[in-house]
C-alpha cells in the first residue's frame, strides 16, 4: 500500500501509484481519513518502518551482484504489466 500523511490529520492509504498507467488503465483505490488520532497512528507506523529500514548508499547500489542486475533487467521486460 502507498500512504501519505499531511499536517498530521489528512491521511490516505491505497494502491494508486503516481504514474499514468495507474491513472488511466489500472483500477486503483485509496481511502482518505481525516482525523488526528488516525494521523498519529499513521505517523507511528511510518516511524517504525523507518527505524527498521536500511540505508543503501550509491556505492553499495553500484556494487550489487551480477545476479541482482540480471533480475532487474528481467523485471524491466515486464514493467508495463507490473
């Protein structure tokens, strides 16, 4: 799911990507919730995700394995449908 929180009170959760395919072809749905309580829960979830994430530097990205690069190229063949 994609999420957004604005000013701690306007929240959205849904499947919509910010690209033309999502807007024109896909059947996407988002829920918009107004409220401070829900906004606080959204912020807490985001902060928990951020704490569990790992930063990837440009140097690390450039040193990814040949197998990973092949997987990426294969995925690009299907990107229109993904």
